[in-house]
């Protein structure tokens, strides 16, 4: 069993606002990815590419668990490149006027055959950047 990537940040925003940023496809475009087919419903599949014109990596996810304002879990895969499927869990815990956001990415080893761009280190760097440089400033401004 692989060791999960765990990234945590506190944001100065209520859990409800963080939840909306994580689950509203219009808000996601502002800080995360443009995911036009995202629907917040168990079993729904969504697809997206990294920003820019290159459209190099087709990402696919499937909603696995929803606990409003507390937890969103979905699969994360690259169906054009690998049969490997990982899971991403977003957990929110409000503490006063702040919300503790924890991202857990499991089963990264499922993608190891794809090389350095899909390594544990690359994902850890990517998630830290997304939470620290995109989500946190988006919510706090």
C-alpha cells in the first residue's frame, strides 16, 4: 500500500465558502481547472485538461463520496495513458473563522509507470501549489 500525499492549509473563510469553491464549476475555473462536465453527484464522471492550449493530459474523475461542507472524494486518473486509478479526498473542518483544508491523494503508485511527471514528488508539489498559491488566495481575497 502506498503512502498517501497529505497537504493541509488553513484558510480564512468559512467551510461553506470553501465547499462552494471546490464544487461549483464556475468557481473552479477561477482557481483550479475548467471542468465543464462537473456535477456534484455520486457516480458522476468528469473530465478536464491542464490549463493552456496544449491539452497534454486528459484527467478523469468520478465522484465517490459527498458530505456537504465536510468531504468530497473522487477518483483521479489519466485514461489515455494508464489503467491506474488514484483517489483524491478533500476534507474541510471549520475552526472559528478559518477552515482547515486537507487534501489526501491515495494510490499514487498506480501511476508510477508514467514517469517523473506523475511521481509522488510531482503530485505533492502540484497539490501544494494549488492549495497555497491558488485556493488560499482565491478564498481570502
